[in-house]
């Protein structure tokens, strides 16, 4: 008689083991114990350790700053189109044909506040004659600055409009506006 053969059992998987690994942390700051100071006793001052000298040769990048950034002429759309859009939108808003909020992106906060807080010129508010904006004239005295002038006709009368546009954050913004 032959002995029954045994089949080999598969090897048991290795048991899982938990290993605690310390996380790297900065060394603990040890503070000196408080000392009582008697009248007339002086406390030694800590040694002065100057930091690195200021870097003068490295200029700050404009994108690192907060707030509006001036744009050059190369970064801006044509000033004639921006001037025409500003004049037409502002006069239509003052005439009540469009919301005054449409002027918000075209003007600086100071100009927008003056338009919303002030009273509208009488020739803009009264009547419903069509508004015709004449030719827009643009002069660029400095890179990123455009001075715009135009004549608007309404109800048989002519009215002068002058504005100063400055390139801010890649678009033209009205910083000065005069409507006569």
C-alpha cells in the first residue's frame, strides 16, 4: 500500500507589521528660564546678527505688485475706438437710453462716482432727439495716454466732449471727462 501523497500548501503571506517612522520636524526652541531682575541690575542684550543686505539690483516685477498697472501703447487697443465707445456710451447713459452701469468699465472709479452722484446736464435729460456723435479726434502726448475730443449734436445744438484716457491693466480707462 502506498502512502497518500500530500499536496504542498502555498506559503502563507508575510504578516503585516506596523513601523512608526518619526516625521522630520524642526528642533524645539528652548527658551531660557525667566530670571528675576533686581533693581540696578542690567540685563545683557542679545548679540546683533544682521540679515542679508537688501537687493538693489533686482527690480520688482510689475505683476508682483497689487493694484492697477500702467499699460504701454503696444498693449492697448486703438484709442479712436475706445474714445468713440466712451463718448457714445456716456452720452447715451446720461440721456437715459442705457444704464449708467455700462460706463463702469470705461471710466475710473472717481469718474464713475461723479457721473452717478451728479445731476445730468439739461440737454442730455430733456427731449428725445437723436444723439449724433461727430468725428473723434485723438492725440497721444505720452505712451499709454490718449486725449479724446468730439462734438455731439442733439436737437439742433452742438456740445463739446473732452476726455483723457489712460492705459490701465491692458485697457483704456477714462480719468478725466468734460462735457459742455
